């Protein structure tokens, strides 16, 4: 990743950053291609590990696209560089939001989906920081634009967030209430959030608050599932829930 002006301080807010995304891994559908989902890894991870998890799932009609985030200095890690979808100081809804980083990643993901065939349903999912971008993308879809005002180009049909939170949740309701179209899009988009009650990295209460923020802003189909004894990782019963939910919401063939 390169910075146009990488000095810190007040000037860094106005300097335009360029983000260099890593390698994208694709898991092809084993059956008829009915849906494409971009799946987003967590902080410090990569698209390869996401693809290895997803290729074992019994969803033969889904094409998975697993991009890798840019490597950038992360405030949470004292400025240490690692793969991250945006800069973050704390893994919660309470920290300041890196709107430029959020928009850059949301735009990169939408571009990956924008070339899919018209008859293929598209969605976004992710884990931890990847879930944060997935949920942020859901709000961009509802508002019809990114935070910077550029139009959002993709018709999302499903969003999944595991062990994550929603950036920008505090101002979401006001942004959606003012537009009939935004309210209509929010009401049309199903969202599944899953969280471990024993998560000590992104606390479960932040996941719950994010789901409440989405619901109160007009997202009518928000499902929040919590899991006893689960920390900041995924387990088979959680992924089983994701598979069942996606099959149902996307109307996939062969779903039970």
C-alpha cells in the first residue's frame, strides 16, 4: 500500500490514500451457479484461508470470491502493518470510523460483484473486521451510495456477519429515514449476524447493538444468533446455520 502523504496529524485526513489489495481466491460452484458471495477475512488474515473454509461447505450453487485486504498500519496494533479492510483503533462500534478505508474496501468488493451474470444473486459475508465491512456494505446498498456520496452499484440479496460489528451505526437511522428508496432497500435485504457469547476480541454486546441499530434503521430481516461458549472464531454448528440461512434466503436448488 502507498500513501499520497503518509505523515500523521491533521493533514492525513485530507490526503488521499491509495489502497493495494492482495490476491483474490475463487471457489467455483460444483453445481449450477445461482449465487456469488464475496467473503471477507478478519484482521491479519487473507483470502486463501477464507477459501479453504468455504470450499468445504455443502453449498454447491454458490461461487465464493475471497479477496485479500490491503496491508496497512493499524492503530489497534500500535501502527504495525498487517492486512486490514480499514484502520481501526478498537474493535467496537465506539471507535472513530475510517470512512475513506471503509469506502475503498466496500467499493473494491462491489466491483468484484458487478461483473457477475444478471441472473446470479449476489451477497457479502465476512468474519470480524470482514463482517464489519459486510455490514457497512449493507448500509451503502440501502442508502444507494457510499459514505463519500458515490453511487453504490450492486443489488445485494444477502449479507452475513460473523463475530463483527457495524461501523457508522450511530448515524445510520437518520441517513435511511430521510429517503423512501433507502427505506425500501433496507427492508428488502436479509442479514444474518452470528456471535460467540464468550468472544473477548469483539464483544458479543457490540454484535447485538449492531443488529439493533440495523433493525431500528429499517432493516426488517435481521437475524442475530448467539452461541454459548464460542470465542472469536467459527465452529461447524455456526457454519451449518450460515448454510441453512443462505440456502433459504437465496432460494438455492437442493436446499433442505
